[in-house]
C-alpha cells in the first residue's frame, strides 16, 4: 500500500493499483483463488486469519493489489470484496495504520491531546498492544485495534471466530488501567453497512464476557466505521455499541 495521504476533505489510506476479479474460493485461511477479469486464475494472499463470515462469498467481485517482489511466492494480495450492501476491506493490516493515522491527525475526539503515537508497544513479557499514546506530563493511553468485518442485519459483531488472543489483550488493558493508565479497545468496522456494534456472543461467549468485564474495570470502547471506495479508505462515523 501507499503511504498515508492527505486531501482537502479527509485523511485516508489510498489503495495501490487494484485488479478486479471474481472470488472462486478462500481456503487454508490465507489463500484465495480469484478469476481475474482478463480470464486468468490466480492464487492471492488473504491477509485475514478470521473466518471472514459475511465477506468471503464465492462469486462476488474482489479487488487485488499486485506486488512484484521476488521474495513473495504469491504476487497478489486480496484487499476488498464487493458485498451487496458495501465494499468490505479484508486486509487486517489496514485498521492499525488507519487508526494510527487518524489519531495523529486528531480525527478521534476521545484520543486527542497526546504528544506522540507509538505503534506495536511491548507492555509486558509476551504481550504487545497496537498503539501507545504518550503524554509528556500526563497519563499514557494504550489502544488495541480490532478489525471487524462481520455485519448481519446492519449489526456489526466481533469476533468472527474464537479468539484467546483477543481475551489476552483485554486482560492486558485492564491491568494497565489498574496501574493508572488509560486503556482503549478500538473496533474498526471495515465496511459501511453497520448501525450498531455488539460482541459476537454466539461465536465466542468468553470474549463477550471479558469485554463486559473490561468495560466495568475502566477500559474504554470505541467503535468506528469507514468510508471505502476503490481509491481510498478513511475513518468515518463513531458507531454506538451495546454490551
């Protein structure tokens, strides 16, 4: 992907050149067979370890980026799928970069006023969180960003598969809050057809339970959706949540 770009209207991440095709199948989590519009069949890297429930339907239009790196076995990366109600970003590397860029440019009201934003911070032995917002004379804020693509009947849900790692992050945020820091769980919905967010208790009840416990222990929750088209993706609206 290209670096962050600034326009007169918004800050966002621009896509590289995209190649349109049709999804044949997604398999082994990280592989997707795609029939490009020129008729060729390619296997693309799928940068998403979740089940991708509600955004991996065979026969749907998809958009791939191309990477001419001799070290890469798979030259294409799956970036977007066109679902009936919205384009959906499937690349899980995008949310961290997008949220970091948004915070640095004061686009998240709850996260303004910090002096520095640091990515991939080790917070304890064996634990890393996505962002640390540093304040020279004040309380630091630790932020964990989660990619959300599961939307059904305009309700976004996370996770789309059981996640012990996700529960570990919530426990780490609670520990940091107890020590006097701010802790924020940031869910980024990489699509435009959600009106509300809830934990996916039917898929991972333990995660939903831990999220509610974390909220009760002072961890803040932020949920945002995006504006996404074939040129760029940017942070959009704050979305209400129900626990």
